C-alpha cells in the first residue's frame, strides 16, 4: 500500500500545528488511478491545492473525509499499487 499525502513542499513556511481542510475527493474507493492524477483538493492557508496520486493503482481506502481537517504528513488515502506492464 502506498499512502496519499498532501505534498511536503506545500507545507513549507506554514506554522507548525496548522491543519489543512480536505475540500473534496475526485475519486472513490475501488477506483483505478494513474500516477500523477489529481485525486482530491485541499485548502491550506486559504490556498486550494491538488492532492496527487503517487502511483498507479486502486484506491483501497479513503482515510480523511471531505470537510475534515488534517495535519502535515497525515495519510489521506491508501492506494494498492499495480505492477508496471512488461
């Protein structure tokens, strides 16, 4: 399983303890995603950010619901990675 998180560079310069808001999911559990696909949007310090799939695979679990807040580094979902085609 690979965790989906809000990119660390988006948190640069953000005060410790600040949380982001998961705005909305663009995918559902059980759905296939491509590496680099936008899977959700989040709001961090009044800026809307894209949450990107780190790999191709199937969304196994969504761990943070839309409208919930989350801290830096919190896994938002997990993806079951698919083997690369030979």
